C-alpha cells in the first residue's frame, strides 16, 4: 500500500525546520542578499539545533537521517532563502563522499569535526573550462612516494571562502578523461592551498563562492578518497544524492512564489476588484500550484528510492530538472502577478527570481539532466 503520510518524527522535523526558517532565516534574508556575506550566525543556530550535517552516521556524532528527512528540512529553509539553504546544506555533498567512500580512519578523523562544531566543507570539482564535463578537468595529480602532489584551480566552489576541508578531484592524465580522475580530502591548512576573492553573483548571494587554488599541494596518501582513479564514480554517486536536495530547494522557492503571488493577488485591486478574480491571474496561480505539487512528489520519490537502496539516478535527474524549472517559472510568474511592484526590492519576488535561476545550473545543468534521463531510458531497454 502506498502511504504519503510522514512519520511522527518527520512531522516534528518539518515543524522545527519551518519555525527556524520563519524566525531565523526569513527576517535576515534581505540583509545577507544585499551584503552577499556568509550567514555565520544562521549557520551556528542551525548547527545548535541539529539541522546541519544530518546524514552523518550516529557513530560519528551525527543523526544518521535519510535523504527524505533531509529534503523535508531543505524545502523549509529554501522557502525562506535558497542562498542560506545552500550554505547550510552545502556540507552534504562533500561529507556524503566521505561517508560513502571514506576509509574507517578517514571517517573517524573528519566526520566528528563537523558534528562537534559548525565547520564548512566544499566539493571542489568545477573548473573554468570543465563544468558539467567532469572528464575535462585539468587539475593535475602526481604521486611521489606516500604523497600526492596537486596543482590546478577550481572555480565557482560553494562555501570555499569559509571551508575547512575540500573534496578535490584531479586527473593523473587528462587524455584518460573520466578514467584518470582521483578524489582527495584536502585540508585548508595544507601548504599551497589558497582561496581567491569571492565571486559576485546574480542571486543566492548568501552562499559565497570562490576560486580554490592548488599550488604544489602535498596530500598524504591516507587522504586518497576511495580507490585511485575512481574519482569520476565518486563524483557522480555523490552528485546523484544531492540532486533531490537541489530539487527540494526548487520546491521551497516555488512554494513561496505561489504563496506570495496568491496573497498579493487577493489584496491588489484593479478595475474595482482583486486581481486574483481575473482568469488571467487565476491561470497563473493554477499552473504554479500544479507544478509545485508534482515537483514535491518527484523529489520525495527520488529521495525515498535512495533511502531504500534502489537505483535512483533517473529519478534524481527528473526531480532536479522538473522542480528547479518549476521554481524558475513560478518566480517569474510571481513577478508578473505583482506587475511593476514585482521588479523592485521592496517586494520579495524579485529575489526569488534571481535565486531560482542558479538551481537550474547546480549539480549539472537541466540540459545535462535530460541527457542523464535519456541514457537511463536507453540502458533500461538494452538490459
């Protein structure tokens, strides 16, 4: 029997996240958007409530929650501010790589650091000329005895200005492309690691990004993540898991866009009646509601399959592409419903529109998601 009811524990988790989003995130979201600064105080409070690093197993001090639990929290945070949501949950991509591919020693050395204090981790894979094309990275790695030497530059790295640990991907031989990539746990304090100036962005300005520079960085062999040249698999597996998280951010944005547009449409009067009584506006609201409900179910389903240990690559790609497209569409329509007021910063919908755009680009553009979906469909026929 299919059951869409959340467990009592999940219901309490949603209530906690919802209250936190309304009281701790929403009031300060405009400030962090304007200043483009790292929301350290919000992150500290989220950590103290146990709303960070939720997927770290209990043996290392975490809650060991599932992916569905995480997306429930993320929707609430993103409904208040996607930028702050990205900052708070940015650790999940990096730390999930250690949880799934790290040795027992690596888990014991690194995971407790993030459950004892609100540290930040970054997933450093993107380069200026290698975004969705992971096989095209040029950051190099050379082994010398028990040490790996890394050289290269990573670009547009989330939370890099504050990160204590980076999961860095480098190639042994660029001609090998996907087959030549390894992953490493790199500490910020290693000689040769530096972070460039913060990169200014259109939206999600509360989630700082920067360039990470690796100049002859010596990484001990004990910090090789997984097997040598298994980096491509580690990257794809880790990104698959965070696609439903990005989808949940899309759901949160779409929900806020609909709620804001609906409220405004019943308050704003033109031609002697609320604009929400006009069919042109009603159709917009109905489309937003339709896409929102579908996006949430797709997101839950992908997360549930992950928690059940079932294949979920296709479902994660579908959820990510659909939900983030829905967020973009809903935020644009919310601006349209507000008319000229929607274009000024006094009203929140212009920020929603700016924030929504990056969700279509994170964890692989939505065009890449369609390629992933098609490949999985073709594979199912061939099998």
